[in-house]
C-alpha cells in the first residue's frame, strides 16, 4: 500500500455563490429584452379589442406567443434577482 495522502479537493461552491455579478446582469438584460414582445402583444391585442370588440383570429396566436415570451422575461428577471441574495452566515439565525 502507498503512504501518499488522498488528493485535497477544493470546496464545492453553493449555487448562491456560484453565479457571478456579470451573469446576473446578463440575465436581467435578457429578461428586459424578452419583455418587449410581451409589451407589443399587449399593445396589438388591446388595439384589436378596442377596434373590433374581440381579438381577430389571425392575430390571436401572435398575441399569445408574445405574452408567453414576456412572461418568460419576467421569470428570468425574477430568477436573476432572487438568486443573487447573499447566503446567511453560519452563526446567525434566519
């Protein structure tokens, strides 16, 4: 048997520590960009309802798609902001 000690591995970072500030900023900027189709969907869908009383069947799928993309932008911004909170210190109580 060998007398060499096992290799020392670096500590694994927790998910809160693993994300850098640059990635958070990139997530927020991407989320804001994804909000634009949602805003367009609200504008075109609202204009269609005001003019005709109901959303035209031609524009309805595009409005729905724009709203889904906009909701994705909100979720991305929420995940970026929520994930950046610093972890509690070991000696403190929540």
